[in-house]
């Protein structure tokens, strides 16, 4: 596609529910990243996928957070048993070596946990 | 731990005036440094990056940044601000220096442009 897309754009959920956020990277980009942006804060790195290598999960804040990516395509970020502190904008980015590894960001998913 | 500090939460600049946004980093070696802009309703866009070489880096939209090792700074500048520059600006550092950018971001500076 023309850019990184994310869905849904907005998600409101109740505390304790599970949510799934989707990211469609730019076609051909081998690397995919998830970040969290809390209100008034910078972006926090969550997880990084590179091709078929094991993902770098060092930024995931708890075991309630997980992410999957099939090959070099779509990724889903799952948050189980959501808490109010999970409310944030979740941003996805993708990159590739040919592009100098510049990360191209999607518009984000705004998650609100009531 | 590596960190990025943007000491100014908000800055207001008159249209046509010059701009400097401050960024300081904490990292043992020379990091890869970036400036991103986030406009309302839009994703982050890369303005410029520094990996090595000339310490004055030119970016898009007329922005430039200067890497100063002695001050651990990477300040963003623009000689003449336009109303369309109103946005949030983030400084970031890649501490892996592997080319795969595991970025640490500052908390951002919101730029307001007055007529």
C-alpha cells in the first residue's frame, strides 16, 4: 500500500476486556515496530519484528501484551484484560534497508479503557 | 539508561521568526539521532537524521539540526517559521547503532505559531 495503515482508528473498551489492534505495513518492508504514546508523553517502544527473526519484545510492559506478525505482512497487537493505564495511542511503523531503515509511521489507534 | 530530554513542553514563535527546539540525550557512545514532526491527525514524519559525518544536518521543510557532542545536544532549527509548522516535535535516539532503529523518544515540544 501507499503507507502504513492501522485499524481501528479508535477503540473504546471496558476494563478487563481483550483488544486487538491491527497494523498493515508498507508492502515489502521487512521491519515492523509497535510503540505506545500516552497523553503528553513521548513514544515508548513496545516490540520489533525483523523478517523471520525472533521479535524483540523488550518493550512490552507486561505479559498482558503480545504481538504477532506473519512473515512480512500484517501484525496484530493484543492487550488482554485491559486496564485504564493502557489508554494511549498505539503507533505502528515499518521500515526496510533499501529505504535507509527510515521508520514510516501509521496514524495510530487511540485506545480508551473505561 | 539511554534517555532523551526535550526541556520545552510548549514554545510559541511568531510567524517569520527563527526557531530553535532543544534536545539533549544521555548515551555513552555517539548515537543515531532523529527529529520527527507530528501534525494533528497525522502520523509522525521524519524531518532529519544524524548518523555520522558533518554535524550540521539538513532536513525537509527547511529544518536543520546540529549535533554537538560536547553538549550531548541535537537542537532543531529553522530560520523562518511558517504557520504550517505548528505541530509537535519529537527528538529520538537509536541506541542500537545497528541501523535497525530501536528508538527512544523525548516527550515532545509543541510548537505554536502566532500571526
